[in-house]
């Protein structure tokens, strides 16, 4: 089971696409979206938060995944979610995209919401924690927080496209970054061609 968290950085489509790809691969997913991210989803993806399970409602509306049976959603203030405890058995947490605020909280163990608590749990339990930090340019504070997180075992995957794949659309760029995360999670995918498969 993989926890996929979407925090309030630009690029919420990355988190949405990762959830869709993981569900398509048959993985069980818990989704968490921060309040700020809902604002960004409104702006970048023209979708207004609605209903008691707003992420599920959005995934249904997008229609990329036929069954949401393997999908569960928790509010970011719900510490009664299994993910909030080390006694639960999730395999990995991915924060995609990850805001600088959430990065700061993860690197300092400041677990004041379910996203940061889940990362805290993953690190203390020795489970995989991947973050996709989005900001530019990066300040010394951002860089130090990334280093601190990396030293604690967090895998940092900046949303930087590989232009060697010759992307033709935003979708290609999104697929590249989501593919990189899937690769780290050990999932096969066809979102981009590996270097050896590209005709040069
Ligand atoms: C449209 C929009 C885009 C934003 N993009 C970023 C971003 O790329 N990186 C970032 O660190 N913060 C960004 N922010 C600011 C964060 O949303 C803000 O710091 C928030 O407190 C993060 O909270 P969260 O990490 O709990 O979601 C953005 C805010 C808005 C409204």
C-alpha cells in the first residue's frame, strides 16, 4: 500500500497522475490532499473541492481509472487514519508535489498534519519516503531542508524533465516525472522511454 500525498505546491497534476498510474498497476492507495493544494487544484486543474471524499470525486470525474476499489482517502487533519501510526503497514509515502513548507516540516519532524505525520512514521519505521519538491529558485533554507531530509533517508525527486526524451507536450513532461517516481517504487511503466530505447 502506498500513501500518495499532494501538498500545496504548483504541479498538483503530478500527484493526481501518480495516483492514477498506481491504481492502474493494481496498487492499493491512500490519498491525502492539503488545504492549500485544493486551492491549487482549483486554479491549475479547474476543479473545486466537493463532497465528503473530494479526491475520489475528482478521480471519478477524470475517468482515467475504471475502479476506485483500491483507493482510500483521508483528510489532512485526520490522525485517526491508519497512516498516522507505525503499526499500519504501508510500504511507502510519496509527497508529490511537495511544498517548501511541507518539506521543512518533514525534514524537522514537525508532524502537525497527516501528510507530515505519515512521513515522520515512514522515517522512524525505515520505510520509503519520496518527495517531489517544487519551487524555483531555491533558497539556502530550501536546499538545507532537502539535504537534511535526504540525510534522514528521504528520496528527493525534483520535478525536472529530462529533455533528452524530446517531450512534445506538458503531458510528456508530467509522464516523465511520474515515471521517475514509479521507477523508484519499483513499478514497471510505459510513461517514457529509457535512454537506451530512444532513437538517436
Ligand atoms: C497557486 C499557488 C501556487 C503555489 N506554488 C507553490 C510552489 O510551487 N512551491 C511552494 O513551496 N509553495 C507554493 N505555494 C504556497 C504554498 O501553497 C503555501 O506555502 C502553503 O502554506 C503550503 O501548505 P501545505 O504544504 O500544507 O500544502 C503556492 C500557492 C499557490 C496559491
